[in-house]
C-alpha cells in the first residue's frame, strides 16, 4: 500500500471517513476476537499503529523542529542581484541611501515658482523635470514649473496652477493664501545620504525595490533562494489524459513546484521516479539541492521506499510522523550536512498539510524571512475535530469570519482551490464563534510570490 492510498494508518475506516466528511467521530471500538470471547486488549498490529502514533511529533513542535533544522545549516552566502531580479528575496545587508532624497529642491505640483510677495511678473521660459539647474528668481518674479522639476534658487513657494490667475498685463496673482515653502519638496526631505532605509532581513516587495532604485541602487545584496528538488513517486500516476485502468492523474507534479516557489524556493528539478527503490536512492544520494521534497512513499507499504532509502544513506530522521490530519505520515530528515528531505504524503491535501507543517518553516528560515505574525479569526460554522490530532482545514475569509470549506478530505483539492487560508483546528474540534489560528496561503496575501520563475 502506498501513502497515496494509506493516509491515515492509525485510524480505523469509520474514523477516517468521519473526519474527512466532517461528521462526529465515535469513540474507539475494542477489536472483537474471532471466537467471540471478550477482548483483553488490542491486537499486535493495532498496538503497533498506536505506538507509531505516540511517537509522532505534535504539530506545533514539528514546525519548530523544521525551523531549527534550517538554522543548523548556518548562514548562507549572500549574492548580488539586479534590482529587477530581487523581488521576494531578503536583504543580506542593510539598505542605506546613496544620495539625498530628493537630491535637490523639487516642485511637488504643476504651477509657478514664485519669489517674494505677489503679484509677480512671469518669465517667458519654463522649468521642466529633467533639465539642468534653472536661472535664479528675483523678488516679484515667477516662472512656470512642472511637477518634479528643480526649483530655482530663491524660490519662496510653488503656486499651484489652480490657485493662480494672470491679469490683462500678464501679471500673476494668487487666488488663495500661500505659505512659505508651499509645495516644495526640499532636498533630503525623505532621507540623507547614508541614512538606513531598510534593515537586514527585509523582504523585498515591489515598494522596497522602488525605494532602492530611488536611493541609487542598481544591484542589491540578498540571501539566495533555497534550491529545491521535487521527486514525484508512484507508478500509478499519469501526466496527461483521463484516469484509466487503475491509473490516476498526478496532481502534485503540476501543483507543488509553483507552491514551493510561492514559499520562496528555487525549484531546480521536478523528477517523476515511479516506485523503484534504487532509482529513489540514487536520486536522493546524488542531489545537491538544499531541500529534497518527495511525494508519497512515506508509509510502510510494500512500495513505500522513503524510510528504507533514508536508512540506506544514513540520514538522521528528525520528524517521523506528525499529529496532524490530513498528512500524518509526513517526515523530515537531515540527509547530509546542509541538506534536508521533506517527505510528503501522496494524497494531495495531505501533501499541502506537509508543506505548511515542515517545508514552509524550513524554507522560510533558509531564505532569511521573518515568521509571519500569528493571527486568528472566529469560525462561522462548527468544525469536527480529530480525537487527539490537530486538523488543518481550508477556509474562506468572509468579513470577520472564517468559513470552513467542504471537500477537505486528504485526497481532495476542491476545497483548498478556493480557500484563502488553512484553519488550525485543535483536537476535539471547534464551535461557531471560536477563534482559530489561520495560516495564509501565500498568494492570498502576497500575490507577487506566485510569479517567481
């Protein structure tokens, strides 16, 4: 049995279906011996499953372990990239101004630069943006000026076009009171050369890139994106056409690369390996990526080769199962110095759960990004919980409420496809009005991140 078909190994069928379909979960049933005698305790196989569950890592702790694992890799070497290529990266050095902003006294409006009290005689020439320093004004003189143009020396203020009129003699009069320095952006108003504009560790948004360019930068010193190699496992997966003859379409190959990029990674390769143990071993052994992500094969079925592969290469298993639904049989391992492997379950929504639980904190820490502020919203409807595990369910944000979405079983993507976030449901479930922690989907709050290539 592969992880694609064995997502919830330690929960009986009724319980798994109840959780997937948001029905109340009944209490555990004692196994019934074949001879009808009372059960003295669970059979060995059942005990093994329960033991595996007790060894699983609680969900909050698993996320913390992933972050610590990334920090153990040490600081990664910065690189220099052009401003145009820096979107979504993190500053590896503070951004200090290379010039005063603005670098000269600038008109903030279209109108006239005027000197002294009015009325003013208007010069025939005008001052446009991008031209050299204009001729100095004398008292009683005005000149037409455009927004962004350099203000002539001895200018008292800029009179807006809509606040001035000319008389029959061509003299300019103000139609409203005007203060000294009005509508002039003085040199250095925003910053002086050498001022720190952005600290180390700042995520470079479009606005931050604009500020860097205005401050005189052509290139920026940033931390590199973590390099990720994605290994899609499973002989049953089709890459095109309709499902047929026991084969199903691969949803993770098309979905995960973009999702990993949205989390700040550079996806260096997507490889479909089937269920061959030696092929998986060679792919993991030879990878030079910062993070290897596998899909499926994390359970204990006859073609689930991830655990044997990790033992074969001598990897250190950091997380082996997480107390979360969907996605319980996920794992995190240190495969070599400065390299990790996240094993995602094969079911699509379970894989998304694994991304948020293990891959997101690891990638975020490697990329030098700050952890997002935790926040919550009240539920609009009841959500049934797992008896002892955290649940992650897709929700839509409507006004001040989080609305649980249907189709949230381990193998389903219909709910998450229209979701804004994942809600963190504690064991036992949550009632209407109860505030739950939310995990934003990366494109819901920062759509810039989905366009990385």
